[in-house]
C-alpha cells in the first residue's frame, strides 16, 4: 500500500502545477444488497480514502469494511466484507473555478479486490470461512466540494464483484476530510 502511495505522489509531482492531497477519514458507503433473509436492503460500510489530484486528474485509494452480526446466544453468524478500490477520476465540470466553495463533477472508474469472512457459532463451537480475494470493479459519478482545507464528496456508484449479492450493487458513498 505504501508503494502505491509513493508511486502516486511521484506520478503527479512531475508537473509544475500544485498537487492536491486528499485524506478522507470519515466515510460511509451504502450498498443496495441482499441480507441473510434474501431481502434487498441498504448495507452500510465504513470507508477510509486517500488520494491525489493534479489538474483535472485524480487518483483515490479507498478501503471499506462492512460488519454484520445476527442470531442469538445459541446460533450466531457474523459477516465481514473488506474491499480495496483504486479509482481514477477526471473533472468533467468545475462549477466555481475562482470562488469558494469549489464544486466539481467527476466521473470515476475503479478496480480493486474484496474478501468475505463468515463466522458461524453454535453454542461454544464456531467455524470461520474466509473467501479468496476476488476482483471488484466500479463506475460512478462524484460531486466534490472544497471549502478552504475541508473537502466533502458524494458519489453514486455501481460496483460489480463475485462476492457482492447481487453481483451488481448500486450504492452511495459520502466522504468528509481534509484537502491540502
């Protein structure tokens, strides 16, 4: 992960323009997926993202983690889904070039991987099943706002991966953080 961040910074540092560094420690992703009863519901995951932007081009690395537990004291199931996604984005419209707040509309394409972990416990006996890392792809549209050193993003996203149920999941991502 550190190597990827260093490569991103080197890639964007060749230009005379200023590189904008983005750190979004507060984030939430809501995906429309099936739950344990096969009903379609919004599942909420915590996200953490780091990115750089040079001119109209941006690269963002995001980690999201979803946890769910259900059952009772006799039979309990815990579900955890972790995903890493690297998205390339470009500024389609910059609504306020010279004014604050700065507002941008950015399409995004991403690739990454995700892993599923399910732990089932019956009384004192438990089993843990961990899947292999599977590929993940996404496409979205980002609305980015920057006021001074604070940034916020709202992204509508379509994700596809073997571990998602259904395999194509629609979602919203909200990020809040520091941009410098």
